[in-house]
């Protein structure tokens, strides 16, 4: 009976020993798995840290890019303002140049007109016509529409008056103005004008048309003037 109990006890001990071995094996397996898990966790933590650093670098680059864009926008605004100032300056300079050129042109035109007048008067004298300058002040503005000086070259031959206007070029407006001068001259001197002549090297066709209707002669060749 005692031997039977001893055998049973040995069997139990054997079973417990085998269970202990299995437990140990399972613990070792779990330990290895734990190590693998920890390794994977370490790797995951490292990857997370790398992602965090990459995110920080991305944000830093975005901040830098934003700053550059802000700077670029500021520069663009400065350039736009500079362009506007340049355009204003160019426009002002153009107006100044145009004004200066216009002034020069007006002065040159007056000088050329006077030079031409003197030359034509000399030629007229050479062909036998002596013109005297008629000057009178139009106080009522019947010639120019406002009070102004009226000037004409007048030739008296055989008691008859011939009024001469000398122009470097002629348009129809100048023909009308000359005709009003002649009317003014007749009214204020009481002398009838036998001929009214405009001497010019160039006359527009419309100037010829108006002159014909007003009885004004246009002479383009002084040497043939009689």
C-alpha cells in the first residue's frame, strides 16, 4: 500500500516537473516575444521621433516660405509703387517736353513768319510796290472777337488802296481773318480797297475756295505780281 502511494507521488512529481519545464519554455518564449515587442516599440518610437523631426522641418520650411512670400509681396508692392511713380514722372516729363517744344515751335514760327514777311516786302519793293504798315487798335473786338491790335500792309497807287497780307502758309481761317481786317481798315480810314491780296508760297485748297468767295487774291509767285 505504501509503495502504491509512493509511485503515485512520483508520477505527480514527474507531471509537475514536466509542467514546470513547459512553463519555463513558455516563459522563455514570452521573454523573446517581449524582447521583439520592445525592439519593435523602440523602432516605432524612433520612427515617430523621425516623423516629429520631419514635421518640424516641414513647418520650419513653410515658415521660411511664408516669410519669403511676404517679402516677395512687399517687393512687388514696392515695385508697383515705383512703376506708378515712374509713369507719373514720364508723363510729367512728356508734358514738359511738349510744352517746351510747343513754345519753341511757336517762337520759331513767329520768327519764320517775320523773316518771310521781310523777304516778301523786299521783293514787292523790287517789283515796284512800296507797302506802308497800317496799325490800329480794335477797341470793340470786331476783327478778333476781343480788343486787339490790327496790322496790315497797305500800298497806295494812283489814289487807290491795295491791302496786302504776307503769310508763310495759308488756311481758310486766315483768309476770313484777313477779310475782317480789310473791312476794319475801310471803316476806320474811309478809304475803299481796290485789291486785297495775300502773298504766300503755300495755300490750302479750302483757302483758295474761301478767297474766291470773298474777292481775295492769293499770290504764290511774287515775281509775277502786278
